[in-house]
RNA sequence: GCGCCCGUAGCUCAGCUGGACAGAGCGGCGGCCUUCUAAGCCGCGGGUCGCAGGUUCGACUCCUGCCGGGCGCGCCA
C-alpha cells in the first residue's frame, strides 16, 4: 500500500467535493506528534490562488474528510493545515494486509513497467578496481534492485573500458617490460604495472609513443595476434573483477564493454556530419553543443566542442557513448537509461544527451551522479603512498576489522565457526551502508571507526535489529511465516512502530523514482529505532495469547521489512550475531 | 574567464522538491541489565541553517550579490 497516495486521493476528492477545484493536497507526515500522523498542506497554497482564507478552505475539506474510514480525528490547525490522526484499528488492519502480502511486503509494483538500462561500475580492463569504482558499483546495484523490485525490466550493464588508447600502450609496454611469469600469475597487477611504465615512457619518449600508436592501429584494424592478446587481457581482467563482484554480491545482466560498439563508430560520425549536427574543426569532428537547439541552459553558448573523432581519425569515448545510446534504444528497446557515474562527468553527459537529442533520440536519459569518497583527512581516499586504494584491500580490511570487533563483543550468540561468515556480512554490509546512507551527491568521509562502530546509525545496527527479531522467533519456537495476528495496537511504541512500517511502500517508490537509495537506508534506521523502543517496553513471548499473537505479527512485519530493505540495498541480513 | 556543486549542532550527515517551535548519529553529561541480544533504551545540554538583501501570509528550501570550499571546461576516460 502506498499510504501517501491513498491519503492524497482522499484529500483530492475532498477538495473537489468541498471546493469544486482540482488541487494537490500536499500530504506529508506530521512533524510533531501533537499535530497528528499526517497533515495536508495544500490548502495554504490554494488559499492564495483562490484568494480565499486558507482556514476556510481547510475547514470545508476537513468536513468532507472527517467521515472516512482511516481517520480518528481531522482538524484544522494553524494558518490552514488539516491535521489527520489515523485510527489505531485502521493502522492495524493495513499492517495486517502487509503481513499477508508475503510476495511484496506491502510494496505495490508500478502501474507501467519500463525497460531500464542501468549503466554502472564500468571499470577498465587491465586495472584493478579501486575505491573510485565503489560508489558506482554499490549505488548502481541498489538502484537495479529497487527498480527491479518495482516490476521494471532492468538490465544492469557493466560498460567496461575495454577499448581505446590504453591498449596501444599496453601492447607496446608488454614487448618491452612484460614478464610471462607474472602475466600467468596475477595478470591484472602485472598489466597495471606495465601500463604505468608505458604511460610514463610515452610522455617522455616520442618514439615509444609512436610505437604505442602503431600497436593500437594494428589492434583496431584487426591484427589477429594483437586481437588475441587483447582478448586475453579482457578475460583475465574479468576473472579478477568477478572475484570482487562476488564478494559484494553484485551481478550484471550485460557486460557490453566499449569494444562492443566499435563497428558502429564510423557510422555514428558519418550520420552526425551528414545531418549537420557535427562539423570538422582543426581536423577533428566536433559537435558544438552550445549551438544546438537541444542544448540545456548550462551548455548554451559554450564554445568547447564535443569531439567525436580526433584529427588522427581515432574515435573517443564520446563516440562510443553515442553508439551505446543508439544500441540501447534500437536493440535493447530501453525506455530509460541511468548512468551511475561520478558527478564530475556531468558536463560530458549533458553534451552527450544534447547530441543524441539532436539525432532524434527521445528515450529518457539520466545521469545519476555521485560525490567523492574522502579519507579521514578530507581529501580523496588514497593509500599512504598516494595510490588509489584497491577495492580488494578495502574489503579485506572491512572484514578483518569486523571480525576483530565480533571477537571482543560480549554476550555473543555465535559459535566460533560462524564468526567468519558473520564478519564478512557485517564488514561488507558496513562499507555498503556507509555509502548508501547519505544522499549520493554529497562527498562523504570514509571513517573506519564510524562505519564499523557497532553503535548508532551504521550497518551493523540494522543487521543487529534484524537478528534480534529472528532471535525472538527462535526462542518462541514460532514460524514467522505462519503468523496471522490479528494485530491490535495497545501501547504507544506499538503504534509508533506500526506507523513507521506503513511508510515502506512510499519510501521504496520514492527511492526508486529518484535513484536515491539513502531514503531506504534512512527508513530502515527508523524501523530499527522504533523496534528497539518497542522491544524495550513491550514483551512478546511472555504475554497472554492475544497480546502475544499481535506482537509476534507486528514483529514479523518489521522483521521482513528489515530483511527486504537490506536486500534492496544489497546488504546481507544475518540470522544471529 | 565560463559553468556545476557545496557551506545546517564540536564532528559526520538528513531535511520529502516554500509550511507550524530546524532533525539524527557520534562525542559530552545523567539514568536503565533477576525479563525475549545493553551492538540496546530513556533523558539533558548543544544551531544568528556562511553573510547581506529580495520575493512571500510564511524561506534551510526560490531569486540577486558577496565571502569561503570542492569540481569540470578541444582531440584521456
């Protein structure tokens, strides 16, 4: 159930009946408990446009609203708010519906499913993943899960950087510094080493740079030997990547790297030229995006071009990105594409979108940007020696630290054999939660002690809250899936918990619509807090049958919602900890 | 130079797209384990929402200017 939608519909109908106009009732959860559970703010705005006193309008609407089933109290307050207090029994019944809805936990699917491509993670071949890829991977995965849960056909696509200039450098570098032994060992680390040497050499030594360009030309013209070498790079890299994705629990539907679009590139440039969207300038083919009628405000009048072919004839990632848009439209039949990419690339996407709009592309394209992960010093996260932190090392440290914390915890309900598994779930969950906790656009500070603190708003707290619910079911020897209530709300903590739980549908929809997983994180934290308070004040198992049945049912909804919410964020729920 | 983003409690962050006295976590102070996990709960203290104007019945939210910080801007991705 979407509580806000339900209340909005009642609100709109009451405005229609009472005032004879169509208007958004602007339903919001009440800020203060004295104001009730929900409030209508819409009459204030309406007062202005109708030039009538808002309180008068609010009174008319409150009148129409008052009779309806959900409300215990409807009252006009302040300058023209309508405060709504929901009936305990109504809340309990709706929660009963959620309890019965085992498939969706009360979150309705969207009315109109779409095909949505989510472009995320997208690391480079021949490089290890480092923290720079963490947010795209975690955020992208959560967004995929959210959209998919709402019934969309979602294609998570790992748009690998598997084509381009770096391969010329790599091929030339291998000839010079490659070690067959090392390549058979940790191939990606070796490739990375060679790449570093080669890119340095290319800067210092023109002859070597030429050599690299020649290698690239041979690769791109289909030389079989180089092609085979490249293929090996891709395969070796993919194996290394899969190891990290496995640990993170991340899956893709597609691995269509940049090389997949190679054949389309000449055609893209031709079309742009033919249609007059691009023109040659200083030997390069450029789209002067600032001149396009499709240009957004921020790009209007900009002089810098969007270059789609270099003066040496080579294509760029801009070209590939255009081809990718066309492929996603024509072959994947996407309605929407989400690019989960660092916000610093906002200009690139603005240019890309304006260019493809000029080509007649109408599907929804959205750059889902995100901020930078900062170290404890407030600068972008790096190792002591300035190198980017690899994801593998980061995850290792998270698990190690989690295990150390678990071992020093008192009252552990864990047999030693299970510690490793729980440490993995807690460590990795903590890293993910630290990322998903705040608005994706803000830069955030990565602080080990905070994210693994095991107290306050951190990943382990949510996992702990879930584990506690499971513990009650175990101790009571009840199967939560067979509980049927009925739920009766007796104590304030029960009502507070129930009300929070009823918001889940609204939250999941809002999070999916805005690609804002932090809304789910925030909600789960509220559930956990409400649950802890409930737990503190209300006994469950040692009560008489009716109270016990009701509280177990309430707990079952909370338990499932935590599990579902964590799953939507890609965080493992733990049975015991 | 042009453009984008940010500035909210000592620290880390929310603030639902203008609404009722601005919220949470950490840290500080004080309480609570003979009852289903104290990794918890309850309470207290803490903010001129960078500054100055403007629009509005009403501004953390919208507009303008300034200050401070981050980032992006022809042939890398």
